[in-house]
């Protein structure tokens, strides 16, 4: 999926640090993550490995815990989450189902279980796909029921409503209602989602106004800059500003929850093409494919370019 992936967290920035200091900190943090140390409790140490992205080591650590504590719901949950991060959704589902059976009070457990069902559905046969999709939604529903203020599981359910057909629980009305609930609880996270909703409904003037509202408060909001360029490409208006916004976006390194550079190059190519700059458009489409050779939309745009 090459369009917007909503940013939920901002990385803290530490001004005034030299490059050597930053390098020393980075090495120290990496070493601490890889080696939790003898004084750290086993579960806390395993979680530190997981949080540091050392999933193979984390899995071994959680398995050591569950070998002696087979009913430890938290260790089983993290084993399931680790399996998901290791691209093993079927194993993840088994473990997460066990974790939620042992402890049905954790909204996060149901959120990750829903994600695992969803990924499994993507890979399943047509016969199994719809059943897994329904289980995905049921897990999200349970996560919201356990903690109505868990915005992230609400966002997962919102995305399900937007993407799934009605016969497996999706629908625009449900998505709109969920978005309103998210906006009540976290207007900042909801803002770019509102923009996407407006774009999807082709309410382009309102979408431009919403983006301007975000940028007025946060001039360096990279997601909003990307959205402006995307909207300019789709609406075929404000092309100069759209181009400038996308070039600013491309000058930074996107976080994991931000749109990939391939998407930004593709949208910039669309803007350049609409401005009549065929050479620049070709350059951007080719750049998109360099970042993601499987990017079908960019390949199609390049193919159609005259």
C-alpha cells in the first residue's frame, strides 16, 4: 500500500549533540537492547529485546519464560507479537488466541490478534479469506470493548471499515462514525485521517482547508505536506504548491508510519506531468520504481506517459 500510513508517534529530537555523541548513544542503545544484562528481570529483558527490534533473540527469551511458566499470558502474547513481526501470521494467531484466552482484559492483545487475522486473511485461500476477515473485525471490536479509549485499535477498526466490503462488516458509514469517535479522543491523530476521508469523498476544497489548518499549527508536519502534494495531483490544482510540498517531503527520511518515498515520487510525477513537464515526470516515475520495483501504479503511469 503506497499511500498514507498514519503517523502515531513522533521521535524525540535531541538538539546540541555532536555527531560523535550521537554515535556513542546509538551504539550504547543498540548494545543495551541486544544484551539486557544480568540484573534485568527475564520478562523485562525479553521485552527490551522486542522493543529494540531483536526479534529472534526476543523469541528465544520469551520461549525460555513460557517453558517454565506456560500460563504466563504476557510472555505468550509477546511470543505471538514477535511471530507477527517475523512475518509468521499463522503462528502468531495461535499464540495470540491463547494469550487472549488467558487474559481477556488487555485491549492491546486483541488489537494485535486482529492484525494477525488480517494478515492471515491476505494470504489465505478464497474459501478461508472471509472467515479470517470477520475474525479480524471481531478482535478489533473486542479491543474497543475492553478499552473504548484505545485510539490505536479504533484506528485499526476504522481502516477495516474503509477497506472491507459490507458483507464482511465494512462500510463508509461505519468508518465515518469511528473517525468521529477517534477525533473526540485524539484530534491530532484524527486530523490526517479526516483529510483522507475528505479526499476519498472528493471534497477537495475542504481537504485543502483541513491540510492548511494542520500546517498552520505544524508547518513541518511531513504527513500534511505529503497530503497536500497528493491532493494537488488528484484534484489537478495548486500544482506549484503541490510540487513544492512533495519536494520538501522527499528531502527528509520518512518514519515507518509515513508514506514511502516511492509514493511521493509517484505523486510528484503526476504533478509534473499535469504541469506539462514530461521529462521531470518520467524522472519521478522512474525514481518511484527504483524505490519499489513492484509499484504497479507508478509503472502504469510511466507506460502511459507520452
